[in-house]
C-alpha cells in the first residue's frame, strides 16, 4: 500500500506539465511534414503523424500525438544542422503534445482538386471533408497552449488568415512562433515574413530537409514552457 | 453581370451583436455582394466568420475572400480598435495585394 501512495504522491509532485502545441497555417505550408519530423526525431522513426503531399487539404482531421519529449541535450544526429552550443541546457527540454491541423482557408472549391486529376465525385467528397477540417482546426484553438504558425516562404505571407490566427492568439495571450518553412527552395524569402510580422519571432526552417530545425526546437522550448 | 457593393457604416455595425453582424455579412456575400465594413471585424469575429462560411460552402458558393487592416491597440491595450474589413464571394473577388495601408482587390464576374 505504502508503495502505491508514495508513487502517487511522487507522480503528483513531479507531474511534468505537457503543453499542447498546435501546428497551424495555410494548406500546403508543410505542417504535417514538420509534425512527422518532430515525432521521428523524438519518438519513433517509423511513426507518421500523417501523410504529406503537394495536394492542398491533405490533412482533413486534427491529429494529436501525446508525450513528445523534445530534448536538445541529446545529439540530434538526424538533423542537418550542427548542434548549437548557445542553446541553454536549462531551456533545452520540453514535454509536449503535437497537434497537426488541417490547413486554414476561407474558400474551398472542389474544382481545384479536379486539377490534380481527381474525378468529380472524389473531389467533391474531399472538398466537404476539407471544410469540416477547417472547422475542426478552428475549434482546437480553444484547447491549445501554444501555436506554431507555419508559412511557406515562397508565398506571400501577409494573408488575412495568417493575420487573424495571430490576432486570435494575441487576444487569448497564447504564444505564437512563426516558422518560415521551405527555405531550401531558391525563391524562398523568410525576410518577407519577418517584414510582414515584425513584432513576432520568425524562425526560418526547412521541415523537409531539416535546415535550422534545432533552432526552432530551441525557440519552442523557450516560448512554450 | 453587375456586382453590388455594400458599404456598412460604423453606427450600423455597432447596433448589431457579433452573431448578427456575421450573419448579415455572410448573407450579403452569399447573394453575390462585396461587403465593406467601416470599423471592421475583430480577429475573433473573422475566425468565426470562416467557421460559418465553411458550414455553408457548396458547389455554387466556394467561400469568401476577406481582407482588412489589423486592429490597433486602443487605450491601455485593453480594447483593440478594428479598422476596416472587406468580404466578398471567393468566385468574384480576389485580393491581389495586401499591405499595411493599401489593399488591392480585383472584382470580376467571369
Ligand atoms: N522544398 C520543401 N518542400 C516542403 C517542405 N516542407 C513541406 N514540403 C512539401 O510541401 C508539400 C506540403 O507538405 P505537407 O506537410 O503535406 O503540408 P501541410 O501543411 O500539412 O498541408 P495540408 O495538410 O494540406 O494543410 C509536400 O509536397 C511537402 O513535401 C520544405 O521544407 N521544403
Ligand atoms: Mg497536413
């Protein structure tokens, strides 16, 4: 009996608070690619959060992965970036739940999916699911402790959806990190994102190739703890 | 085809509750109008508008195009002042350039 009680007490005293981090952004920004990378690095190389493709609205349901322990004191040999000696050891750990969300959009036209070779029926079903996915992603904002807002650095960042995601989080006092993704592409411009949102932390990354990804984890550990 | 623009005064906006405003905007946009709101919608209202829009997306109504100036902090940061919001049907309105103080949109009926 004593064992059970002391273990319970220990569990209560040392219960690590896990933060729920939502990966948000427009369709195709690379949200699922990043969620997969985080889980591959810190949980299981074989475990995919979701499928990433070049077709927008690939993710149409919110997916949560619990108990991801980001630990920058370990050597992240999978990453291209050399480990950053400046990353403070004390801030280098973060326990989180990763929430991959469907891309936010103000319009969804089934005809756009037909351009990717889907027949009409498939395209219409996908459009319907995509609208439900957007609603689900918005509802999840109520249940999130921090937002990783992903943008495609080859695209114009100053869109109304990006602006209102940030506005909503500011109104709720929830921290936001902007990740300027796809910096491996030649026409990417993370600077354009920094200019559009000068009051925010912007971390240039490549979710696909791993560029600068450790810096992102470091910022997450600082902002979301 | 003609496209109607509705410019809604701040007084009218303030006389409505959040939900009334959003219903009013969405009904206007669904019947093909461009709706310009003096004073604008808050970020929360705009997010809610996206949610309502998604519920009503159909083959004939693919959704909305929305643009606007972000709110400015008011007194002691307690109240954010919204400025202007433009909402139109996604199949006729396209924002081509959105800056801090200039928004360009193209309206076409084709
Ligand atoms: N070059 C490059 N491509 C990337 C990067 N990250 C993602 N992509 C590609 O971008 C496309 C979209 O990636 P996803 O991860 O599916 O994007 P998403 O944000 O989850 O998209 P939705 O689920 O549709 O909202 C895929 O073809 C990815 O391979 C990156 O850092 N660099
Ligand atoms: Mg996805």
